[in-house]
């Protein structure tokens, strides 16, 4: 019974966090109008969340191995609830951005702690089912996030969206009392220097990328942040090689199947993250749709995630190759992005159904496989570290995709209408049909690029997951992933 309650509350966490992401993107135009802001400051409402989530994920996971995975999950839930409450009450965009940044740190604790808790609570086929359920739950969050946010924004106002997340975060916090605490058998001293250099390095690099659209890639600010980020990450690698108990055991990166599944997570985010975050603003700006209607259209891409992760898990348990399923899923994502290049002002919902459904099917297959198969490559004593690394790379990729998608979109528009107007147009504030056409052309360039990169990524994943005589042995405590 306790295992079922643990699964229930971990799944609730994975339901909330995708909702917090996808729901917030739908509310961006209304937030911009209410707080009189646009461009980078407005986009930071989403980007800041992913910046801190990705920066703290690895540290949260490794710290959970030492201090307790439930404790980290509990701290993350409390921070998530507090940040969401402040966001609901914010008087201006600055406070909102800070609150969302803090909320991302809380999300790191919930995601890294939750993944590690599942990995240590379940084993064998039950673990595969648990992680497949996690993928389904995350899909539900993505599916109903835009719709719920659209309804809340239209009925109660955008602040109610954050208020609902705060209330749900409190429920998560209460749920931790039903969980059993777990940690590594040995409790060595925490690697605080490794944690500090990693957070500083990744945060500097992510912040540089998010500022590139405003300041330019060659600006002193961006270049300085990139140099600082590279320096901190280099120091992190040196510290980890010398540490007896590192935040990140670099031997994980020599595990070819584990790296393959981590890369699969990156490719999935590349093919899905930017479209999910920016398409609602395109539909509201170029098509004149309401937040509710654009949220309903996004269900076309997220609805398949309600069932396909569980289906993928069942197929694996019945002997289907995970490698075949993940490559198929990634190629479907690529094909869907290529199909979506038919985007144009005034496009109807039925014209969007095919490409969005194709992308959603691909993501649904992938999201039910990646976590379980990656965690099957490590022993339980490093469950938090592995979950943290997996979510760090995936969250960092989401931040990169958001930043680069917005930066490239603005850069493409700047060449046509100037920097001042480009930021407004990219966030859906259009002055006329001519700007809608320019926005569409920029979207098409981005979609073709994403389709090509996703296809190449699928081939790289297939290569890494191919059977190899020199593959690292999987610990007896875990179930080997089929190749």
C-alpha cells in the first residue's frame, strides 16, 4: 500500500511540473499586457524556470543519495509552492521572474527526488511500469496544462494559474509523509565544491544564451558569461576527477547505453520543446485565437502522451526492442516538424492535426521509455545521481531550446523589421498581416532545421544503443535494457 501511495505522489509531481511549463506559455500574452512587458523579460517567465531547474537537478539528485531522497523531494515541493504563490501575487515582471526562477529550483528537487524514489522503490517489470506511468502522467500534464491555463486565464485571470500551482505544491508537500526515506548505504561528505562549480557553470552558460537575443552573441555580457561558464565547468570536471565522492561520477559517461538514453532525451526535447512553448503565442498573434482556443489546439500534440508511454512500457515488457521503439519515436518527431512547415496565418485546426499528432505520437513513445531504460543502467546507490543527471541534461536542453528558438526567431525577424519590433512580433504582438507573414517564414526556417537535427539525433541514438561486446555490465539489482 505504501508503494502505491509513493507512486501516486511522485506521479502527482510529474503531473504538476509539465503543467507549470505548458500552462504558463499560454498565459504569456496576457501576462505581457497586464504587466506592460514583452521580449526577453516576458520570456524569462518560462526560461528562468528551466534555467534553475536544469542547474540544480544534478545537485539535488546527488544530495538526495546522501541526505535522503524524500527530504530533497519535500524541500523541492515546499519551494515550488512558495514560488508559485509569490508569482500569483506579483506586482511587476521583476518579482514574477524571480519567483519563477525560485520555482524552478523547487522543480529540480521534485523531479530528481521523484525519479530516484521510483528507482529505489520498484525493480524489474514493476519499475518499467512505474516509469511508463510517469511518462503518461507527464503527458497528461502537458496535455491539460494549456487547456487548464486557458480556462483559468479566461475565467479567473492569469494569476489564478499560479495560485492553482501553489495549492497543488502544498498537496505534494503533504504527500511526502506517505513516502519511505531512502539514501545510499554510505554517507560520505557532500561534494560542495563540485556542486558550487557545476551550478555556477551551467547557470552562467544558460544565462548567456538567454541574453543573446537581447544583447547579441558578440556583446561583452554574453561573451563574459560564456567564458565564465566554460571556466566553472572545467573546474567542475577537475574537482570531480579528484573527489572521492563526486556529485557526478564521470564513469557514468563511459556507459554507452546510458549515454544513448540520455541523448534520446535531448533529441526528444529538441524536437518538441520549442514548438510547445512558442506555438501558442503564434496562434494567438498570427491567427487571432484566444488563450483557450490555442490551448485546445495544443491538445493535438499532447493527447497521445496520455496512452502511448504505458503502451511503450508494455511492449518492452513483452519483448519489443526499446532501441527500435525510441528510434521510431524520434523519427516521428522529425517527420512531424517537417510537416508543420505548412504553417501559415489563418491555418485551421484540421490542418494542424496531422503534424501535431505525429509529433505527439513520437514524444509519447519516447517519454515512456527513456527514464526506465536509463535507470536500468546504474545501481541503486547512484539512483539519485543518475536521475539528477538525466533530468539535468533534459532540463538544460529545454532551456537551450527555449533560448535558442526565441533567439533565432528574433534574429530572423530583426533582419526584416529591426530589433525593436522583432521581440514584440516573436511573442505574438503583431501590427498587421505583413508581420504575420514574416513571423511565419521565420517559423518555417526553424522547423526545417529542427526536423533535420532530430533525424540526425535519432541515427546517433540508434548507434549508441546498438549491441556491443564491450558494453558495461548492468548491476544485478537492475533489469538490463534490451538493445
